[in-house]
């Protein structure tokens, strides 16, 4: 901001020098004019299509059922298991070929950190097929 102290009136003159402001605004305008068209281009990719039919080879392997209650207790195929037993089951199931799918049914009020730990244990054991089981939305 430039302030002129001279002049005939004897007091300070309060005129704002807008030239630097205009220069900055023009530079920003040019930058946005160049980058705006680049942001609007979309990248085209081929998304996989959902196939509800599973091959017969996958149907022969029954999925692993894991239920997690609100208090954190876990039931592997409807049997109460501890954390160590669950990790052992994951390690055994990860070695099978073809590997069964782990289907996790967690209570709606279960803290996510419990489910996250179970997923981490499954991943560390080598499980690659993990699914979440939900209920259908209520029809109105």
C-alpha cells in the first residue's frame, strides 16, 4: 500500500496503490484458466461387472461364519472362541486351497475397532476373501 505524504493539503494522502493487487489477480486468473480445463477431464476406466453366479468350484467350499457381539465376543461357526483360537482358525483356513470366504456378521452396536482388529488378524494370517453380512433394508 502506498501512502503519499506530499501534496498541497499538508496531510497524509490515503490512496491505495492497486497495481500490485491487479498484477496478483491477473496471475491467479491465468493460473485458474490453465488448470480449470485439466480438472474437468475425467479418466475412463473399465469397471468390473457384478456376477451373481459363482463358479461351481467356489460353491464346494463352505464360507466361514464369524459373528461378533456388541461386547466383543466372537463366535466362529456358532462356537464361542477366544482371540488366540480365532487367529489359529484363520491360519488353518488361509492354508486351504481354494481359500474359503470369511463372512463377518457384526452387531450393529459393535465398536468398529473390534471389527478392525479381527480384519487385521485375518489379513495377517493370509486370508484374502473377507465379506460383511448385512440385513436387507426395511421396505416402506
